């Protein structure tokens, strides 16, 4: 039965690649040799490097027996998720806890 993972960024893509590689008992070097790329590329891909080359990344997925499927999402939900991710990243960069933003109902 197929297993689905929702990938929202390069880090989640890398986690899937790493988990599948380890499940198959392959080292980064062995996977790189099978994919005709460098061990460094596999390492950077697994660490979620933002600039990983898409063609090579798709080749790694193919070698691991994984596929990418693109689905249309509910635009409203996608927008909320994007805002939530932006808030999380901003809070993490600031290094301080998120404060609850006041809403109109707070004043009623």
C-alpha cells in the first residue's frame, strides 16, 4: 500500500530521502554511486539544502523507488498554511516566543 508524505519544504524532502535510504540499508556513498552523483549531493539533499538540483533530486527518488505526486490544494487552506509557516520561521529567527495577536473579538 502506498505511503504518502506531505512535503512542505526542502528539509521535509530530505527527511524522506534519508529515511528511505536508511530503510534500504544504503550508505550515502552507495546511493550516490547508484544515482551517478556525489556523496556530497546526497548529504546536502538530506540536510534540506534549498538549492539542490531538481533533476538530480528526482533521480534519487527514482533510485529509491519513490515518486512525486502533485495535487491541487484548497487555496484558502494553502494560504493559511503558508502564513503559519512564515510566522513560525519569523518567530524562530527572532528567538523569542510568539505573542498572541489581538483580534477584533478581543475588544468586544
